[in-house]
């Protein structure tokens, strides 16, 4: 793999390799763009097939965080860490302490949080070495479990998408098919049930399905059937890539809006949704509630303030769909354009100031 070529292709700023022989730490920190502010992105621990796969994942995820943070209106850039190892057996305190020291050495250019394979406890250990970590336990003034925040944001985004599709953002009486009933989507189901939506749910975890059926009167279906049920809104909230060549001909929903990451198997499937007239709420826009919530910790966490910011996901989805409709482009392209325009605007502004640093002083 030609590292600099890969970095140049999407204009990454920094790629760091961190190792600590004593603890077994092998970590890769990718910083994509800090135009808007310090890079914020979680730490993922995974058993990658090889080191190249880990690098590719770190780069991909870091760029995704740049776009997520930009559209969410955060003054933060995008970064991500991957730790190579089995999260079930390779973790130890020394590993995360060593990793925390590497983060501290970046002096605030990168702020981490939990991700796949890492936990709040791991973040607490990192916090012993650096303040540049969020998602730590509530005893340190953190917001705790981010799932309710993510669910609230998805609910707001779903209402905005419903308005674009049906002319009203009311979900009362709407049939919503929820794929996956984990922590985020169970809370999402609560919001939908309280508004009067009709829930259809599935999950490979039968206990999770039973809980949703009992709590919200949901109708359970087999995981293989969720994509083809008669519904108004399809909410992918577990596996990624459920919008693909096989599922598209079966999809009856007029809206796709859910919490899952990487909902489109390939970009062309976003093109297909657009051509079919199905309203799509881009995943990294609608599921940004969690990152908005943990970003608030940087200012001393205030739940009311954080959730007011998360509620703006309604406006973000509305804006994305307006750009899509006005320009005749798929929603995922519109979301990327919105992120890129915000970043470029600030980049030009900073460039102008650097060319004439006395401009602000001369106007006083």
C-alpha cells in the first residue's frame, strides 16, 4: 500500500502508528481534516485480517467523521483510531494507558471516544493519561451512555424525512419497519410508539424483539422479511449495507431513515434510491446525535444544551433533502456537498486572514 498516495487522494493531514511492546498496543491514528477544529473520532478495536486492512479502515472512518462533524455543525474535524487486537482477550490497562499518552502527545489535535470494541471503562483508563477523551463515565462529568442521544437524533431526522416524503412530519399511524432493536433503536421505538407509529421489528436477538413487542406492541417479523414488509418507513438500525442490489427490488417503504452506519452497500445504491423516488436520510447526518452529545462534554456537559443541538438534526436532514430536490442529486451526494461547502468556507476564511493578519486589528 502506498501510504502517501492514499493520504493525498482524500487529503488526509496525519497518519500515526503507535506501538507499545510491553502492553501489546498496536494503534493507528488517522487525522483527516482539522479545518473546523480538533479531530474528534472514536477508538475502534478489531481483529483485522492484516495491517493494511487496519490502515484502510482508519482512513475511511476518519474521513467519515470529518463529514459527520461538519454537517452536525460542530467546530470539530474528523479523526479515528483503530487498535489491532481482539477486544475480548487482548485488552489490558497498560495498553490503554500507553495509548492515552500518545493522544496526550498530540496536544489536542485529536480527541477520542469509544467505538466498536471499546467501552466507557476503556475511556476511563485513557483519561488517566489525557484529558483529550470523551465518553468517559459520569463520575468524571461525562454524559454516560450515548444511545439515548443517538436515538433522539434519529427520531428528529426521521420526522424531517417523513415531511419531505408525505408532506407532514407526523409519524402517527405511519408503519415503521425497524431492523435491529439494540440500545439505540429500542429508545427510538419508544419515541415512535409515543407518537402513535405502528412498529414492525426484527433482530437476530429474540429477547430484544420480545422486549419491543411487550413494551410497544410491535409486530415481529423474521430478519429476512423486514426489508420487504409493507411499511412507510424503513429504519436500518443494525447491520450496514442493507440497501443493496438484492434488497432494492423488495423495498416498499417511501423513506429510509435509521441509525445504522454505512446503510448503502455502494454509492450507486444511493443513486438507485433517488431514481426510485425514495427519500433517504443519509446515515452520518441522521445518526450524529451521539457525537453531538459527547462533543458537548468538551464544554462541561449540559444535557439540555446537548439535546437542543441534537434536535437540529431535523434541520440538517431538511437542508440535505432540499439540496437534493433543488439540484436533482441523490441525498448522499447532497450531504457530502453540505459538509464540503462548510469546510471550504472556513478554509477560505482562514486563508484570507493569514494573508492579511492585521485586517481584524485595523477595523477596531
